[in-house]
């Protein structure tokens, strides 16, 4: 259960995000990908960063989103290059045999 | 496609052309060199997509046969390696499609929440572990990889191709037969779902 002062705060947030140059959290969500790829036009980038300053939830969400992405990339590191000495010899032979046939 | 160095020097490309001529003539030494130098990373790509060693080996074998069959049509306007990358990814996707799908839970359950005011509902992040420190711990890598595997396949594949294989949105769209905007939506949803799945780790709670 959300306490009522908290509920009121959220309602006020919701209203504030409808002011000019403001976006709702839902709109913020739809800009994240483009923002991270540096693909937002200047005005949208401005409103995105404005929202980031005033909204604790989105700020923390984005931090966790980025951390999770980084962790994912780390998890694959090491097997990205794919060491050739781990290639089974019979696989190499099978490929070459198929080429000769 | 962003694979390997994007700057091609003159000598590199003429060396490559000489190699390709030998390959087209079916010279054994050049063929064996090509296989030995590339099978490793191709196997790694296939394993990431297929999550199965035997299928990954089949995939690399299929990819090489496609490479040999298409050497004539390799135009040299891309590097040999990125052309091969494209082929092995395509082969892996074909194998993936032919495989029986397991039961998947809908991705909607993992999407971020908003209340009736369009405000985000997000528990406070009192601690956020850094990815660098997390990855040092034993088991983390394995846990993360198994959580990625929980994503519905159509999302997991987009995440892999964009974020791990680092392919361009337009290339991924073409390979999967999707529009570019669809690829972007899926990528964002895949990342959001994964953030949800990795939350216990990132909050420093044991899984
Ligand atoms: Zn927000």
C-alpha cells in the first residue's frame, strides 16, 4: 500500500511532467535507446536530460539499465575472439574434406 | 557492419585479394589457413546464438560450405571477415529457426512499470554493484549467461546481434526480416527485460 503523502507526491510529479519542456516517465522510456546512441535531436535531448535531473525513479532506472548492459557485455568477454586452439581438429578436417569433395 | 577494423589499408586489401584468388582456385593450403584462422571466432559466434556445442559445430560447417560456394560472388567491397561474419550469423539464425522452440514466458512481465499518472514505479536503488566488481566474482558470468537465455528468443537474438556482435541496426533488420524501428523496439525491450532479470545481482543480493 502506498501512503497517501507519497501518492500525492506522485500525482504532483505526474502533473509537473505535463508542463512545457517536460516529458512523462513513459515518454522518457521511449527516448532511452536513441539517447544512449546519441541519436536524439537537440531539443529532445534537452528535455530528456531535464527529466533525468528531476526524476529520481528514471535516473536510478537508467543507471541500472546501463549497468546491466555493461554486465551483459562483460559476461561475453573472453569468448568474443574465440581462440582457434579450441577448434576441434575433426571439425577442421570435416570442413576441408567437404571442400575437396 | 562493425566487425574488425574499419580502416582498410592498401596492402591489407591487396593481400586479401591474393588470398581470395587462391581460395577461388581451391588451393588446399590457403583453404586450410582460412579454416584454421577463422573457425575459432566463428564457433564462438555460433555458440552464443545457438547455446549448443554440437549445433554450433554444424553451423560452422554449413557456414564454410556457404563461403566456399559463394567465393565467386564475394565482391570485395566489404572485408572478408565481415562477409564471413554475416554468413555464419545467417547460418546460425537458420538453425535456430529450424529448432524446436521451448516454452517461453512472455516478456511483458519483465517490462518497466508506470502508474496511472505515467510515473515510473522503481524501487529505490540504495546499492548498485558495479559490473566490473560483479564480473570478478565466480559464478557471475554463468548466472548472467543463463539469465540472458531466459529471454524470449526473438528478443535474445536482437540483443546478441546488436550489443554483442555489434552489428548495425540496418543489417540486423535485413537478416531478421524486420523494420529498423522494430529492431530498435525489440532491442530496448530486451535490454529492459534483462535489467529486470539482473536486478538481484546488481542490487548485491544473492540469486
Ligand atoms: Zn521519470
